[in-house]
C-alpha cells in the first residue's frame, strides 16, 4: 500500500495534489489547520476515487502540532510520499512588514518543512524508496519579486532540496523542488495582493500541479512550470555548479588584494 502525506491540503495546491495522488493510487494523510475544509476535501476524494483518506488537523507553526505530524511520518511505514506544501507569503516590502508575522512565516515555510522532511527521510532511506516534494517558488531565484523574507524562505527550500538530492539519490529516495510562479490560489488574498489570483498572468492551480507531477515523472529535481525554455534553467544550474567548483582557495581573489588606486 502506498500512502502520501500532504501538508496545507485543505485548499489550493495541496488539495489538488491530494486529488492527483489519489488518482495515481495513493491513500492519503491530509494535514491542515481548518478541520471542516480538510474533511470536505477528504470526503470528496474518497467518494471520487475510493482511496482511504485520513486527516490531521494541525497548525505546523505550533510545536506540539508539528510534533504530532512528525510522529506520524516516523511511525507509519506505509507513507512513501511527502508533499511539503504548507506555507504562506507576503508582498509587503521588508521594512513595512510585521516582524512577528515574518517570524511565523519562517516557522511554517522553513522550520516545519525541514522537520517534517527529517521525520520522513530516514525511514524512506532505510526502506530504499520514497518521494519528497517540496513546494518552493520562483522567488527562490528571483528574490526581488516579492517580500524578501518570503523569498529567503523559498530559497532555503530550493537549496535544502538540492542538498537532499545529493545525499539521498543513491538511497532510492526521489526529491523534487517545485517553483510555481503566480498561481491562482488563495495565496494572493492572504498575502495582501487582492485579486491577483484572477489576473490573466496567473496559472491555474490544476495546470501547475499537473506540470509539477509531469516534471516528477521526468526525474527532474527542480521543476519550474512557468519557465518556457527549460534550457535556461539547465544553463543557470550548470553555471552555479561551475562557480561552486571554484571556491576552494586559501587566498582572496586578486581583485581584493590589489593596491588601491591613488587618490586623484
């Protein structure tokens, strides 16, 4: 039996992942804060697919709730897929943002995702199979686009995923970071950007998830649904790796040690 645990599953991207993975033959464990909405998603999926769906009502920003979900990931050996989707963002400039709210963002987008991944990864590696899907964002490589704390959290998700791939690929664990662009979900209203979800520039959430799963099927570690020319990412990643191979030097680069030019 194959089972997927999905966070932030009561609406939007998480609910669509739940639907798609159920149709691919997974039973589900759905996690979100709002019990009634979560139950509605579970009931619909069970009715339409016949799959077993468990729900866990939890606020991943709360240590006790997060620990409960971690325990499920450690103990339920049927879970072979983790979708870290829970998170939120902001469009406010950094200096206009409430720092307490930014702290909450880091707790959900970074700490919870990291802890849940740790809870799942060891068991996946021991069993020689498993899939971890981390929902990042295009702001991971374009931090100027939205709020900088949000961009920083999503850059963490991207780097963390790439490191996981480096460590776990030979242990039978598949890892993917998904970088959506503007997607038609409740994100924009919560982030304070009004009706941007209805903009012609936003991608339907169903199309985004279907593209992400196509990328997973293709074996991609990083999937960027709105990027039309995939060769651009390949070149970006190749350049990053080239730079990384040229960083082990015991002396500063000559540009930092040259004699300063005389004052005019």
